[in-house]
């Protein structure tokens, strides 16, 4: 077998991830014929097919699946060598790949990026917004340097650093402003609007209502907090929203917001990274910057009705 190249392995990983030659080539910033040639040379060197090809889809073979696991380990190790070199130079420049969950990204991300660009203009920031499960997988595989998620994650492979805690607020139609805040038992009888499955914020809201294992009588789902708030404004039901989202999501919605009685539902947002990352010291510094950015946003946008 001829020597394999890192270029071939990176092209292989991109094709395995995207399942499409055109999208993989775009991700690698090369032409599709160039990527196809490298994949074919890789398969020739190995003496085995890595992909099943059809007119619409590219799928890993059984051998390709096993090969993919080893390739991820190799590429992660190579990337960490580069991280080690940057860390030895007191790195706060170059590429930073950071993931963030959708119920935090629209509200905190502009402040984070603004602070990082101002304090460390040499950083090349790449942001990935997706659900927690995908962020954990991509962080484990070395595709991300760090992620901002709801804690705890409770996985030994990751360092967890709390950044801030925030309460959940009840969002109701504006004509219900001033009415008593419903109890948990009353919420179970109301039409509750929730995020789709996979969002940790959904699970946290259900846990507060003691409905983690069984849904309330009437549930409607939305893909974003913005959709849920607009549905509440239209009189369809009630929902929860994290306090940081209030200034953005309630600007154009006919809704009222109320706090629950103590103990109020809340979540802790933090930053995580691999315990083996050579950039741990630098990522701790970035977590401090994220904390300062979050503190700067934490001021009430409008009076809230207490419980």
C-alpha cells in the first residue's frame, strides 16, 4: 500500500460527513473532480471501496465506516499538534472553532464575537450553531475547539466551565398580563408550546413542569423560540423563554412575561472543551471573555410580572 496523505484523509472525512461529492468539494474549497480523484487514489491504495455511489447519494461501505473511525482519530491528533504549537506561543490568534446551542446563539453570539474581535483581532472565528448532541459529537471528533451549552454535560472527556445562570420566564398573550401566574398543575392543563425534540431547553421546561416522562394534554412544537413567542402572541398557547432572549424575541410580539414563584426554573450556561486539548489555558481565557459579554447583556428589557 502506498503512503496515504493527510489531504486524502481530509477529503475522505468531508465526503463521509456530507455524503455528496459537490458539497464535500465545496467544504474543502477544491473542485469536485480534484476531490473525486483523491478519493479514487485513496481507494486504490487501500485496495478496497470506501463508498457506495449512486446518482443521488454517497454512502460509506462497511469497511468505510471502520476506516472513518480511525481517520477521525488521526486528524484530531494532527490538529492537536497544531494546537500544541499555538499554545506554546501564547496563542490567541488563528482559527477558533466554537459551537453554540440555538437557544443561546442569537442573543449572546453578537456580543461574544464583538468582544473577541476587539480584544484579539488575530482570531479567525468559525461558529457552528446546532443542537447539543451534535456539538458534543463534533467536539469529541476534533471538529470544534469548544462549545457553549447548557450544563451539566457530565462527560468525563470534557472540561465544564459555568459562565452564567438565567431564569425561565412564562410567556402569555398580552391580554393575560396581570393575571395570576399559573401553578405547575395548571400549566399541565394549558396548551403548552415547546421546542422540537432534541433541544435541551425543551427537556428543561418539561422537567420543571414534572412532565419529563409524559407530555401535557395539549402540546404544539416549534423550531425556534421566535416561532414559539409569535404563536403565543397569536393566542395559540403559552410557552417558556430564557431571560436573555426577552429583549430580542418580544420586540414585535403581543405577549406578556411573568416570573414563576421561587424556586424559579433556571439553567446554567457554560463552555466545554476536551480535557486533552492543548488549548485549555487559552480556552479558559475565552470563557472569561464570554462571561463578561454575557454580564453586559443581563439587564431587564421590560417590567416583568412577579409570581
